[in-house]
C-alpha cells in the first residue's frame, strides 16, 4: 500500500508540474503576442488545453500568473549565466561576458516590452506594485549582491559594493528606457544596432 500511495503522489505531482508548465508556456506566448492587459485568462486556458478553473487552481489572478512567469524566467536564466560567468577564471573578463548576456536579454523585444508594460500597470495599482516589489526583494536583492562579487571580486569594500549595486540597478532602468524608445524612434535606435548601443551603455554606467 505504501508503494501505491507514493506512486499516486508522484503521478499527481507530475501532472501538476505539467499543467503549470503548459499554463506558463501559453501565458508567455499570449502575453508576448497581445500584451498583458489585452490577454484574458480564458485565452491562456484554451491555449494551454485546460479550463480557466485549472489556472485558478494554481494562480489567484492574471497578475499572479505573470509574476510566476517572471520568477520562472529569473530562476531559469540567472543560474545559467551565473555559471557561465563564474567559470571564467580571469576576473577582468567576467564583466564583458555578463555585458553581452544582458544585451542579448534586453534585445528580446517581446519580453522587454512586456516587462515594461507590467511595471507601468503595477505602478498605478498599489496591491500589484506591492507584489512586484516583494518579488524583486526575494529574487533580485540577493542575486545582485552575488553578481557584484562574481563580477568584481569579493575584496570590494562595503561602500564599493553598494556603489556597484546602484550602478547595476541604474543600468537596468536605462536599458528599459532604450527598449521603450526604440519603439518610437526606430530610425535613431534600430533593432540591429541595439545590442552594440546597450554594450556601450553598460561600459559607461558600470565602469564609470
């Protein structure tokens, strides 16, 4: 009986993981196609092959679904780049590796624009803003500190580490602005030149 119970639990867990994965994949595709506010949960459910009730079994709202998607992307992408950067023994080369990775992420037009949309959405809604802020605190605070040490070494003073964290935060804001402006000034900020521009901005901000 114990083996049967264990098997049932494992199968249930597997189904749950599969359902959540399908929902997140569908949400990412629809959010990218239509934007956050224009996407309805019924559409996500239909794309995922489930009912709306299946979504509510795991996520309390469209906002929570987006935040889960954001968290998934961070937990998937950051460990990978952390390992890549950390595998470079020459400390002086690590910022360049991270810079190229950042430029590639920002140049993803669908996600960059979608994240901007959700930030603006959350700014006007206190509860949504609080949820996003909490997610930032959980995911990015520790990550930023780890990346500062990874990129610039563990021998930084407390003040130097704080300054580096601020520069990385400012860099993120500036790069978001570049993505936004590129939609309205394509002649000045063409897509095929964004990565070079972003790398230049990284050097100017992080190494200032």
